[in-house]
């Protein structure tokens, strides 16, 4: 009962805040200096989510990361879109899956499936889990728990389809934002990915 209350309170706090108030230019300004690779379709939404989480979790106490591939030593099993890590103990306190898909129901189903696959793998094979992150952070299975709160996020309208949170930008706006960022990088006006 208490755990349910704590999780409910946590999600109410997290999902009641908004990042850009539907302002495409504000979203662009928040991402233009990131140097992120916006070529993959979902990258812009994942970066938006990191910005939003950064407004909730202060950088001096929490590390926000993502794009973490995991395997059991062979081929990649899956990827974690966003993680929030408590800097005081190195533990992951929140896992998120971001899906900005045209078919929101399919995106949500895929997101939940991916999170369940990770938690199942963590529970069954923690000793053989191997992580690789694009930001160079080293992860171990000991940082994760099968009880870590998980959530899903998508473009505007996703909550009505069952997501936990939605951006205040439509799918079309996130696609336009991606094109703006790619053009900015191509023109040398924004940092490019290394």
C-alpha cells in the first residue's frame, strides 16, 4: 500500500510538470547545443525527455542518461531510453521508454514490451548483463532493481492511448523539430555528434 502511494505521488509530481508548453522554438533552443545524433527517428523525443527530466531532477543530485544497450554478452537484447541515477549511491531510480510513433497504441505496446523484457532479463540473468552506453558511462546490473519505477512517454495524445506521460508537442511538431535540428547541424550552426 505504502509503495503504491509513493509511486503514485512520484508519478503525479513527474507527470504534472511540462517542459515546453507547446513552444517549438523553446524545444529547439533546449536541444540545439546538445550535439546529439538526431538521425534516428526517435532521437529527438528521447532528447526532449532528458531535458524534461532535467527540470525535475537537479543535476547535482541526479544523473540523467539513456541510449543504453544491454546484452548477456552476445548480441544486443534491448536498449533503455532514459534512466535517472541517484548520484549519492549510483542506483537507478527511474526507467523510461520513449515512443513517438504515428500509431500510439503500437508504440505503447512496444514500449511496455521493451521494459518488461529488460526487467525479466535483469531478474533472470543479472550476473551476465553487459551494458554499453553512448555517453561512456559504465553500468552494472547492481545499479538496477526489478522494482524500479518505469514509465512510458510519447507525443501529444499518448496519454489518452495509455502512456504515462506525453510531450506538449504533437508528433508532427517533433518531426519538424528533428528536421530543424538536422538542418542546423548540417549548416554548422549547431554542434554535430562526435
